């Protein structure tokens, strides 16, 4: 993985750990939609398991402009990150 991307995730995970646990990706998506229900223009859905370099690179590349909301979570006992952008 690109060193810049790795540094981003290392910092992100340490600084913004939510440590929420979900039984499925669908359940995690429902949670984040509820978290952002009052925000405008929510887009740039992203999700990655931390043990998948391919998913982490795609996650990093899906960041957009304006505000973002990201969380370190666990899905099916696997560490993951989930996020959205909002407020264009």
C-alpha cells in the first residue's frame, strides 16, 4: 500500500476510534445513515475491512470534498472503517 495511504489509516484509526460492533455490513450502513440523517448531500459511501489492502485503497480514493464522517468499527468480528461525505 502507498505510504501516504498507510499513514492516513494509521492516524485515522488511532484518532477516531468508535469501536462499534455490527453483525453485518448492512447493519453498519444503517447505523451511519442514522448518524447522518440531519446532514445535507450525503454521498461518497465507503467501507473497508482493515485486512484488505485493496478495499483500503478504494476507501481512501472515495473521499470527496466538504465534510466527512468516518468511524473505526467491527463487522462480523473483523476490524473495518466506514464513512460518508456531506454538506456540499
